[in-house]
C-alpha cells in the first residue's frame, strides 16, 4: 500500500506487473484535535469497525503469507485520518447526515463506558445536535467525502 501520500491510489503487490488502482470511494476518519494519543487510536479502531459489518464491499480478500498461514481480510482501500476542532466535527457530521453517507460516531461519553450496550445507551440518550463528538467515520464517493471533510487537515 502506498503510505507516502494521502491519496486514494494503491499499488498491489504481486508477481505480475504493478498496476495502479484508483478507488471511486473514500474511507475517512475525522478525530477531534484535543484527544490524547491513546484516545485517537481507540476512537479510530472503534469507528472503522462498523464499516466492514455494514458495507462488505469495503473489505478485501483474506491474507496468506508464503508459509500458508492465513490472516483476516482488511479494508481493500486506505483509511485516511483527519483532525479538526469540535466545530469542525459538528459541521462534518451535519454534512454527512445531509448527504446520507454511511457513518459512525464516537462521543466523549463513550470513554466512560465499558461495553457495547452502555455505548449505545450513551449515544441514544443525547439528541443529534447535542452529541459531544470526538470522532466520526464516513464512507462514500470521493467527492462527497471531500465535501464532508472540507476544512479538516490530515492527521499528523
């Protein structure tokens, strides 16, 4: 995978000549810029976990090493991670809702819970406009995702 620049291109590794793959869609995570490092990693992992369950087309084939050891499949395309302030997340969330893009949210309340049931209850207890968002993930056509993330910056 090309990790040098934040693009939607991927060069597959194989014995055949390399060919560039350009994706029509984008997976993007937007994190609030005041999170601790462990929180950024935790939020990112939780957010992207929902995509594969609801959008099986984003998941590639299982992996296998040269010895035949098998590994779970992963996303077939890069996941781009961005950051922004609290208002940036609120605006991006509103734009994702307006465009009806597949999305997941992580609120600050989820740092105080310890299981999926309590996580869902914490989100359910707050109205959409009042969610204290610390992260969102969106998937969709590249242009639409770019518009949702307008003003966000790539995560350092």
